C-alpha cells in the first residue's frame, strides 16, 4: 500500500469513528469542563492546550493565564487592538478569522466546492428561501478552518447590515482537512449559525460552522445559541457592521464560511492550505 493510500485509509477510519461517537454528549461535557472556574483545573487545561497546540499568547491582551477566569475565557481571548490590521481597500474582501484556507472560489450550479470529490448545496448550507439562495449563483465563497491554536473570534469580511440569522441543528463532525475529504457535504451537515447581510455588493452570508468538541457559538448580539434547536431571527432594527468588526466566536476549533452574491477576484497568493490572518485581504468583490 502506498503512503497516499495509507493516509487515505486512516482518514476513512477517522471519519468512520466520528460517525459512531456521541458527538453532542461529548461536546456538552467538554463545554462544562471548559467553563469551570476552578483555578487549578482551568490552569491545568490552559497549560496543556498551550503545549499541545503551540499557542502563542504574545498578541493576546494578557499573556498571564491567571487572568483568564476559565478555559473558555482563555480560548476566546481578545487580541491587542493593533494585532490584526484590517485591509481598507474599497472592494476588499478580508479573511473573517485566523486560520487556514480550506477552499475558495465560485458558486456554480448551486454548489460549493468542499474537497476533492465533494461539494455541497448552497441552499442546504444556508437554509434560506429559494429566492435568496438563487442570488448567490455565480457568486463567490471562502472557507477558513480555525485550528485549536488560532484566535477564535470571527469578524466581518466586508461592510454590511445584518438582516437575519438562522441557527441550524446538525451533526458535529470535525471540520479539519482529513474529515472534509471523507465526509460528503460536511459543512452543510454540521450544526451552524448563518448570518445574512445586505451589502453594496448584494447579499453576503457568514456561516459559523460547529464541530465536535466545540463548546458553543456566540455572537456580539447573542451570547449563546442553544444546540439542537432551530432559531431564526429577523432584526427589526438591522445593525451595520464595518469591515473587520467582530461578529462572534467559537469555543474551540471550527470553520467560518463566507458566501457572497457577487463574484470575487481572489488573490493568487491564497489557495487550499494557505495560512491567513483575520483582516488580511483575500481578494476583491467585483
């Protein structure tokens, strides 16, 4: 068996294991442990995470683990104000989060590319009306994977007004590259929060995708979403977000997907596996 075949076989086993795990129960358990404010316990978890994932605290507001009330507080830490410059180009589409580019490109025939051999339906991902979903045809998308070592807050990739949100129950598969290559329709199967915006370039959706062990998704307008329950909200007083303004956070590694009505000219510097920082210019909306 070649090295590539061995790697693929291990990936299939990893995906199969996730199918039989009690994903939600494990994630709820982790959530309880991660919210503990017992000083010795939370400091033990923080030290283990720093060592395991090589987490850099030099850009955080505080590099002292005693300043974090819980593991969740540490994991969703704020950065120093100047740590992430936001590209200010008029048409710039910027990275919504620190992480690794999973995929980016064009929405074609109502589908978004996931990985070799896999794509998924735009309508299934977003859960919007057919009329709204049709507007994204021939538009653009970018998927950013946040590993446990990354900064875990999600920001606005382009100026826009929040129209509605939809929290969609689903699975909690891992969202790393290995799983993406072995679980069809991964991002449209996992639990997720869809945030729909109106921009001067048409509609834009920012999707926060949950994953196994994610202890929760929160936003600046709602601290926590209840897993397993559909929650749909239309805003009577829509809120405008500047490019780079904070939208929400993950309480462990996950993925953010940006889907835009307009096509984008993405920089050739970005592709599958490219490391990116929040606020960095991915390309320009046309």
